[in-house]
């Protein structure tokens, strides 16, 4: 494709971004404005016009899916392979660098990557080693602390504890964990970027090489970068390198996991002389949806500022339903979906329900089950995180590296071999005292006859791993995987599990074999295919998709919805205390992030947005009364149409009438039946007209307040 053809399908702002000659370019890309198109076309433009060779491009994004899409689209537009382009995630690029420069960063050649679960297991061992109370100092807390400090670029010795007991204890755990990982030749996910950053700092000659090689660096979703990612990019590009960043400060919603919105908001001040181009034309949503999103986000301060617009349809008004409680809200959502399916012929998969908290899904799931409507919780347990898969991978990891303590611990007694906790603790103690791996500690204890009756079983395990290593050495990856799964007896182990769970585990192990068959290793790499595959499983962690084989409504948190779009979107639980969350209401920075999250939620919708809130909601077993969210109130009233039960609402296509309309006095002491709560007795009534409500003592569900207009109570006798 010629350079002129590359520009033909771009709007003016996109074309300006693609062809910019600025060495520092910030593309402020609003939701649905075509940011990926700009990235793809800018890479193609730079190559097509001879400004850079493919080997001189480094493009970094946040997910493997995004990186794969970017690579695929560049290949399509240029009609050439992207083999020489460095396109990948931050962690993927960092991993690639460490594999090439393992000695320069103090790693072993075949270092392993710990996933989150193995990292937590290792930290738990360190806590035991330090004789700390595991209840007071849980491994999960220490794991969060260590990863946060690594994301900030801090080693254990860099932490200023200032006599604080918590910080001192976390520092001790961090230091012990660091020492163990170095000894075992393993790194965790956060360590990849920290080591890559230290490579730049400690080896200026290597940094200079890559600065000269990568004449153009492009970064996607820049608003999501944390401290170490930003520092790494700044070092690589220096004062003279060409840097294009694409992002949207209004979609920065990951502050809770280390993302710093300041990185994009203060980019011009940090680098100087930055060109700012705004992409404001939206190709996803209707005009009314964009007006609503613009109105909400305008309440945030310190924005770089933009105004989304579209040449498309004005679209339908936003709908707002006021429910009595979460059960009523869920029932409305399901019935509204059924109406949309019948009258407007949407597929279930074109509809998404977004909520602020995972706890909200329970009432929704119950309503879907009662109505027999297919639904799916988006982003369930990912394939490589399932227990049976991790067990098989642990065997493969041990074949590759006998010093992998996490893998060793996971499968030494799986399937059961009669190796108990006392034996394992003896092995751990020996490893700590001798400062060796668990594998070498086991060999030592066997040699000196210190394992007693369990020695035979332990030796059998070592022999199995050595045999698998020897017998699979010349096999293809898929043959190797199949052989290990069969010889380890994992299949038979899971066949002993009763019911569907065992069957699912067996099917997953078979799918792992399929995955290794389809895995394409790098033919020019010095690393064996098994090493490449294990690296792949670790780097893919956290990005699996929910099954798509069945038409179903998508349920997900608003955070999970980032990057997705649906013709119809429901925003459930639009209440103060829930969204914005009560922990954010008094913190200006956190409140602004909540508002950005709302902005993301609104802009997921393409054609229709339905919001709902409940007057009362049972949260963690406690009844809460909330006002409608301030985010709803920030939307101009002329854009919203309220859905009222029993009223003729043309755009809502939804009605409900009460079974009867009794007076307050006629109900007192009467027995009634509710469709969900069952039978009960009316204890009290209060209010007038549409606001009349009754307190009912249900034999099964306890006492509840119900709005008579909506409750559909049936008198008994």
C-alpha cells in the first residue's frame, strides 16, 4: 500500500497524528475515536516513507490481545511480515530483553517466571522462615506490598521504614524473598520490568545500543503506565529519541493498581515541546450518549480536555429505572432484556450489564436463572490459572529446571505418593540451612538417610522427573506434554474426582495438549520450545477470555469493560455509596477516578444505555438506603427518560402493575404472598400514594420493607 493510500481513510485529526514530524507527540484519543487505527497507520507511514526501518520500531501496549491486533493490522496494511518489529506488552518486551541479556542483569540463562500463585506460595515460605505469625502477616498482603514497591522501582534496601513496624516487617519479607528468587533463578511478573529498568541504569552501553536501534518508540494506553514503566520509557527515549504516546486521561481507571494519571497529564512538562493532537470524533456511540459522557467527565478538574462528537445518529434517550431494591432492579433488567430481544431483535451477546462491585452480580444471576435467560460472567477463571493446568505445567517446569522450588512443592505429592507435610518441612529446613534448592536438599537428605520411611516415595518422585526429562528430550513439544501428563498419572488422578468437576479437569488437560500442538515457537531462538511455551503461559496470565460458544448476556465489572463495546449497556447500581463507592466519596482524587470509570461505562454503549438504582440494597448482609448517584444527576435531564412501573413509557417498552392496590389500614395484620420472599404477615404500613410501603415479616426471609406499588403482594384468604 502506498503512503497516500495509507492516509485515505483517516479523518483530519487522525491524519495529522499519523504524519506528525514532532519528536514528542501526544495523541489524546477519546473513546471510540480510532486510536488503534492511528497507531497502525503511524507505524506504516514511518516505514513506508523511509523514515525508519521495521527494525527501528518499538511499539508497546498493555495486553497480549492488543499487541497481537496491532501486529496483525500492521502486517495487513504493509503486506509484509512484522517479524522484525518489536511489538509487545511492557512485560513481554522486558522479558525479551532479559532473555537476551540475562548475564548482565544477574540472572541464570534459563530463569523461570513465577505466576501470581507461585509467588504467593514462595512468600508464604519466607514468612515461615522468618518465624512470623502468618495470621498477622498474611502472604497475600506481603505479595501486594512487594509488587507495589517493584512497580515504584524500589528494592528492599531502598525502603525507608522510619521505625514503622509494618514497613520493617514487610521489608524483611521482601529481602528474604529477593534472596530466595535470586538463588532459585526465578523472577516474578513485576521483576521483569524492574530488571529491565536496572539494565538501562547499570549498563549504559546497552542502553545506548537500544537508543540507537529504536529511533521511533510508540506507547499505547499511556494513561495506564505506572512509575517503573514511565521511567523505563523515559530512559530509552532520552532527550532526543522520537516518542509517540497515545492515551486518554479521561479513561485512567487503574490508580488502585499503580497507574499514574500524572504520567499523561504532565507529559508535556516532563519532556518539553510536546505536540498535542486530540481525536474527538467518535465512531461508536450515538450523539446523546456522547453528550451524557461529556457532561459527566466535565466535572473532573485538571483534564487535558476534549469534547467527543459524532456524525452519526442522535440516538435514543438514556433510560433510568428507580427500583425498590436489588431484587426489583435485577427483575427489571432481565425483563427489559427479554423485551429488547423480542422487539428490537438484539442477540443476547450484544447486551452487557456493568456494575461497580462483583458482589452485585448475585441478585442479577438469580434473576437470570429464574427467567431461564443465558448469561455469562465475563473473565472467569483463566485457562492457565486452573489447578489441573498448573499441575501439568509444574511437571514441565521441573523437567526444564530442577531448582524450580514452586513447581517442586506443587507436585511432589500430586498425585498422592504418601509424602506428608513433615517430610516436606524437613526438605524445606534443609534447603534453608544449606541455602540450596528443594531438589538438591532432597538429594542431600536421601544420600544421608535422613528421610526415614518416606525416602522410597521421595526417591520415586525424583526418578520420575529424571526419567521424564530423559525420555522426552528429543520429542516435539506436544508429544512431550502428552507424555508427561500420561506418565505423571494426572489424568487418572482427576478421573477419581466425581461428577462434572473431574470431567472438566480431564477436558482441560486434553486442551493443554491441543494448545501445545498449535503453539508456534520461534525457530530462530536458542531457547527450547518447552521454555518458550512456559514463558508464553506465564506472560499470557490474566488475559484469557470468557467462552463465546453460546449466545449469552455479558455480566462484568466496569473495570473489566474497558476496551469493549456493546449495542446495549446496562449500568446497574447507580447509587451514592455504591457508585461512587463510599470509600471514594471523601477523597477528591479517588472520586475523580470513579467519575472516569463512569465515563468508561457510558462510552461502552453504542446505541442504548439503561441505568438503574435501588432505594434499598442488601450489601454484605446489611440493608442500605442510598440516593441516586451524583453521576446520574450530572447528566442533563433532557437526555434521560425515566422508566416508571405501570406507566406507558414508549422507549422503555416495559410495564408492570400491582396485583392489588390496598389501603394501608386494610393490610395491617394480613397474611400475604410475595413471588420471591414467599408468605408473610404485614406488621406496619406508612407513606401515601405511590410512596406507600409495608413492613412484612416473611417466614423464610425475615422482615422486609416493600413498596406496595411494585411488590405485587397477594392477599392470602
